[in-house]
């Protein structure tokens, strides 16, 4: 049975955030809101939670997982980023963009794209996520909460609780955060390529 946390979107209750992070640190898998849509989140080195995300979403090993980071200091530990790319990312961050970049050795190999050795990173503009990341003290391993054979992500915490009650350990509900995922910009070749159009305006990368 998943724990259910009803959290204020602008002023998240510290006790609820602490309890949710404790579940992550104990090896749990959570569903949480972002600035684009709901996502699944777990601790970075949690192999079991990674497998659970793959099972829930029916993902293959070419799927780019995302490290959701609190700030650029944290992001820079996990991806290699040159000055030009840094400036491009900085101009739209925090925001609803995911960036594909070459990973550093800090990223577990099982999270990497098998050929490109890349990983997704993002810094969301969402107070609930920022509170989670501040309490956690490290990036959150994440994947959009888009179920197999469904075109749209789940958008309501209560619905996620009903649908995934036995698949996740906690659901953080802060209201509807939209149904459109992030815009994905792939910098793995050193040049920006729009890999997915989503909430963030892709025009500046085209």
C-alpha cells in the first residue's frame, strides 16, 4: 500500500517532505509532481527501484533516465558540460527541459545509454521537487510517469494512488501539474538536437 502525502504546491509541509525522503532513502519508489507532469523517483544507486521503474513503464535498456538535480553545482558532478552548452542550459534553467549529456564516472553504468554513455539531467522549477532535493541532498533518479500503451501521463495524485497503489511506495499529491512532459534537448554530439517537444519552448535550440 502506497503512502499518500497531500502537499501544498507553493509551501510544502516539511514533515511530509521528510517522510517522503525517508521512504526514498529506505529504498522506496515514489510518484511526485514536477513542473511538467508527475514522475517516478528513487535514490540514485537503487538497482531494485530502477528495475521497478522499467517494469511499470515497460522500458528497454536504451531509455534515458533522468537525474533531477537541485542546482548546477549538483548537476556538474554527473555530466560533462562545456562552456557553450552550459550557457545554453543556464538560459532556460530551472525549467521544464531535460538535457542529454555525456555522463561522468559518478553515474552508475546501468543508468547510461549503452552506446552513447549519456544520461538525462534537469533542474525543475517546482517548489515541491526543490524541497525534496534539498532534504535528499543528492539527485533523484527519475522517469516520467507515462504508463505503457497510454498517450498521456497521469496528472492527478489520487488517480496515481489508485492505479499504482501496489507498485510504488508513496505518492506526493500537490494538485494537477499538467500532462505534457519536458522538452528533451540532446547535447550528446555537442550540438543541440530537439529529441522531444514538450512543455519547454524548443525554438531557442533549433
